[in-house]
C-alpha cells in the first residue's frame, strides 16, 4: 500500500560512530600538541635571544650619570664613591644602596638617587660641612660637622680651609679622631669663635686641647669630656664672655673651672 514503509530506500545520512578511527584522533591530538609545544619553545627562544641581546648591548648599562649639589666634591669622586661604573646594569641599581655608600664616606649628609630605563642616573647630594682641618705628615685632614676625620684626596676641592679652625700639635691620628667626634658636638656659638685647636697636655692631663678664640682667649678642656664640659648646662659661654670679660683663660679640670685674668 501507499502507506507502507519502503525498506529498500536508503536514508539521506548514515552516521556510524566508527567512521572516525580513535587511533587517528589520538595522532591528530598529539600532532597539535607538538605544534603548540614547538611554538612555545620558539617563543621562549625568541624572548631569551632578545633578553640576551639586551644584556650584552650597551643599552643595559648605565649610559649617563648626572650629579648636582656638589661644589667642593668633584663629580668623578661622587661617582666613584657611589660604586657605579660603565659596566653597571641600570635595571639592577638600588637607589638606597647608593645613598648608603655615599653617606658612609662622611663627605655627604644627604643623597637623592633616581634612575630610568634608558640608563640615566641622577644623584643629588648635600655635602658635609667642615668644622676644622689639620696637616700632618704632608697630608691634609678635615673634620666634618658629623665628627668624622677624613683625609683630603683628589676630587676634594677644599679651597677655603683657612677660614675654619686649624688643629695642630698632634702626632697620633687616633687622638684626633676622638677630638673630631667631640668637637663636632660643641655648641655652634663656641665653634664659631674658635680660630685654632692646639694640643695642650699638662701634668696629669695628657689628652687636653686649648681652643684659641678669635679674641685670643683660651678654653682648655679634656678631649674625652669636651662635649659635656662645654655643653650649655655646664658652661654658658655667652654669659661667661660678658660677665668675665677680664678673664683670658678658662681651664676645665674635672668638675672645676679655673680662670686666669688677662695680663
């Protein structure tokens, strides 16, 4: 009949789950994985080549160094003390490390350091002030405001040393180092009036100095106690200079103060 099924008629589509071979599918997946792995390895290789090329090229090194704030210290000296060279990788620079190196010299009280990806380094410094100087064995030494004794070397262009107190009479640098630390802590009002610092040993007091003032008066003190002895709480300098204008020598011995009138 017309309503009967024609079993001889073939369907338009025939899906057979075995039309695709499982082994062939695995081979295709493996091939795709190998291609992806190859592309990744190629990409990694390219990146490594770029990095290697950058490292060996001058672009990775410090290209320029700009120093500001220096008037008595040369740029070459600042750069040398910073530890930066033409072979320094600027991406590895530590601004804090450079600051610490510069401050450790005693020549710099403050430092500001920046650098950029183009290899430029900027160093701005504040030089340490000087409070005294000394000449010994054909060498010159300066005492900084932080109490450090530093030998003057090439690159330190101190042209106005004659304007600060001169230390004399010493043969032992260790004694001068102790003096430097003590003298830097003496009140500024006293330091501003000092013209010379002279080694002044006396019987029973081997480590003493005489601070010669601009008007010729003397303050004689033990080196190791100078900071405390001349502190405002123990010695009111301005008051003594006014009330004891006829005194030319102030000699501190322990807790005692001996005064000698001007001749």
